C-alpha cells in the first residue's frame, strides 16, 4: 500500500486543495491493522526517545511551532 502524508502549513496552501471524496474503511479489515501499527509505532517511539541523538532532533511539531522556513539553517 502506498501512503503519503502531507502537511499544510499555511492558509494559502489549504486554499489550494479540493475535497474529492471519502471511502469508508471496513472495521473488520482495517481496525486490527490500525491497532497493530499504533502499538508498533508507540513501542518504536518509546525506544527512540531513550536515545540521546533522537532527543536532540527537530520534529514536525518544532518546525510548525517555531515557524521555521525552508531556508532555516537548522533544517539543512
């Protein structure tokens, strides 16, 4: 399965998208998979937060909170 995650950081960016539609995910098929992904992601997050190099990184929340732009030297 190919999945993309896109972050819209401005009103201008948000104004450029158009709602096309939605599909309902069948709970009997996807709920278990979602729970397994969530469990694995949480375990990986706990493991990574124990590593010092990980705790010094820049995260999407930092980029948004601090209003970093593409030319910010911290992102290079």
